[in-house]
């Protein structure tokens, strides 16, 4: 698990995609919101680590924001899911994988959702394919863990407050370790 903590230590202090918080502050705020809502440990971990793909797949000298400015969607949700599958099962991985499409879904099903997005989130939405249409929304929400992806998305949208206080990373490390200890991953033959 040192790879997870190393990624947070190495890139966590970087600006979070044009927002007024760092990558780590954003993750901590998401996790704190999930915990405050009484989410299960697996969803708290997903909230904490949902954007780790921004921290592990960006070349040195670049940031997630500098890559986005170039018009590149790094598919950070898929990068994060692939990276984390060594430690976690679908209850953590799938909400992370779904959190970007959850934004696309919410833009379709809630008339005022788009207007509430930050400017940075609106820009990334364009790179991510824009709002779903009716058929896309219907198929997407029927997938396992899509509802959890929507919950994660809502915390993601709220977790951009530079003045927000959160428990320290050590608090969430305990939750991560608890989830890892309970996770039964399929054995690789």
C-alpha cells in the first residue's frame, strides 16, 4: 500500500484541477463528506482515492490542470481503478470508475446540475463527452455501483472549499487499512 501513500505524498500538494484546493485536500474533503453521511467504509475509501489517477498518470513537470488545458482527457477514473485493483474489490473500484460518468448522468437528469458545477468541472465535462442522452443515462444508471458513483460525484462537487476542515489523512488511513484487511481479492493463477 506504500504506492498509494507515496502518490498522495508526491502529488497531493498540487492544485486540484483549477480549484482552490490541493489534490489531497479534495480527497480528504470527499472522504469526510462520505463519512459524515454515514457511507460504508468502502465508499469512504473510494471518496478519498477517487482522483488518485490524476496523481499517478501525469508526467513529472505536468499537473492534471496543465494536461487538461491541452485538451487531453487522461481517463483518470480508469487509471485509478486499474491502479487500485491490487488492494480493493468492486465496492471501492466501481464507484471510482463511475464518478466521471455520474457527472454526465446528473447533467442529463437534473436540469440545474450543470449550472452548479465549477468552471473547471464544466471544462472537464466537455473533455469527458458532455451530458448523457436519455439512452445513455438509462443504460448507465442500471450498472452495478452506478448509484454509489452518483453519491461519490456529489461529494466530489462539494469538496472544493479551501476553508473546510477535515480529519487528517491518518484518520482515513485507518479506514483504508480496515477495508484492505476485509477485502477478498480473487487469486491469480
